[in-house]
C-alpha cells in the first residue's frame, strides 16, 4: 500500500501539484496514455476516446 502524500503546514499547494500527484495513479490503474498539461490531466483510451481531469482551487 502506498503512503499518502502529505504537504507540510503552510506549504503552497498548486493545481499542478495535485495533477502531478494523480498522474501515477492513472498510469497504474488504467490502460491508455496519460499526460500532464498544467492544471489538467489528459487521459487517452486505446480506442481513441480522450478525457481530461481538471484541478482548480475553489474559493
């Protein structure tokens, strides 16, 4: 089992940090290709369908 990602108190966590943390999980659990694109994670299935996950800070 993997350890949870922890950020130190007061750390500035960006949307890009969240996407970078999610990419290895998508790579491990899903067949297809996955790319980071700033605040988005672009996932492409072998059949050509494409999905994007977006991280953005809510106010």
